[in-house]
């Protein structure tokens, strides 16, 4: 797909929704552990914790289905930021890879936090986010970072699992994106 000049794509998990906080609460309760988000130093959680890919996915599904109301935003002003982007003429696409059973809970979460957007794009397979129309992606995934090719841009949303990425623009809160536009 071609670049869309005014579309900013925002990842959901760990960019808007701080889902790892609740995921780790669940993991720690299940296995009587005490891991924190800073312990997750690799995108592939199974390289850090003794857990399989299937168990990781199952736990994410459980968190989104049963605890979506407990998932905090990454900052309290994400709705203000998305409102501002739209008022400035940007098209905001929320783009997220996930299991189909979590779709309604994502919608409920976005409504709960009054996050404005023009498009909500769910990816259910291994298609690269680069194939979707946007000029800028905000994401926490090192894999997605490497797949974005010019003229598209990526801004890394800082998380412990992406700190090895050094040659990318990086933000720590969504409102810092405004200074990069």
C-alpha cells in the first residue's frame, strides 16, 4: 500500500494500553513470581520468562477478556493527544495485531479512555504493519521498527524490550509525539 500523507498509526499494546503491567500481575500470581516490566528486556517474552509462545498468547487473551478495565493507559493524556492530532488534520489509525476474541474488549477499552481515532485496524496474521497506509507509526516492537521503510517513519515508544534500538526517534509518553511532527 502507498503512504498516506496525513495518517499517523498508533499501536495499542504498550503504546496506548499498558497491558504488560496487568499481564505480569497475572503471570506473577499464577507462578508465584515477582517480575516487573523492567525485567522484560526482550520482545520475545519466552526468552526472559519460562513460558511458551502459546502460554504468552493465552495469558494476553485472558487479560484482555477478563481484565480489560484494569489495563491502564500508558499516560493519562492519551485521549487529549489523539484529539489534538485529529484537530490538527491528522488521520489517526490504531493498528494492532491480536487474537480475534479480544476485539470487542479493545473497543471497550478505547471507549473507556475516550481515545479518538479515525480507523481501528486489527491484524490477525503475520502481515507487516508496513503494508498499511500511514506516514508515521508509533510502536514498541523492535520487529516492526525494522520493517518500516522510507518514506514511512517509525517512532519507538520506549519500553524495556526495545532499548537496544538506538537509531530511532523515541518517546516516553504519547504527548512527546507532538514535538516530532
